[in-house]
C-alpha cells in the first residue's frame, strides 16, 4: 500500500520556523517528483515547492521563495519542507505529493493526509 505520512506541523509565532517531514512507502520513491502543496480555508490548493527525482532542481511559489526550502533523501524515502520566517498567511494544511508522469499521458499521483500549520501570535 502506498503511504505518504506527514509530521512536524503545529502552532508557531510569526517569524518562527517549522520543519515538515513526509515519509514515503509502497512505491519507488526515487522515480517520483515530490512536492508540497497547501490549502488555506476557503482557498484552492496551491503548489508551494517541488523537487526533481534526484534533487537536482527545485522550484517555489513566489510567496515562499527565500523562506522555504524543499529537500529529499532518496535513501530514506523522505522529503522535507523547512519553513523559516513564517507569516500568518502561511497558515494552511500542507500536503505531501508524489507524482510520476509519462509522455503517453499516463500519470500517478499520491497524496499525504495533510499537516496543519498555524502561524499566529
């Protein structure tokens, strides 16, 4: 069974830091692009950060660039999101995503259960 299990969420004050972790199992982790998405109340889910299979390239939403860092450890089947200088507008449920897509159009997508991050004083 495919599983993406998140941890590390919680309540933090503005300007603080949190590190989210996502433990993957049940699929060939190193063949999947990994991403973090988030969804705030009343808003659509948005891409926060992504990282290629070997970690050679990353991309970030403009709103988090310079503050968040995505990383992965293929030997441990883990992906992380280091979040620094947190702002109240970062408050959301954060989801771990694994994606594999082919030229043929076939794709695989797996999602974690979500981790609540609340930034408030």
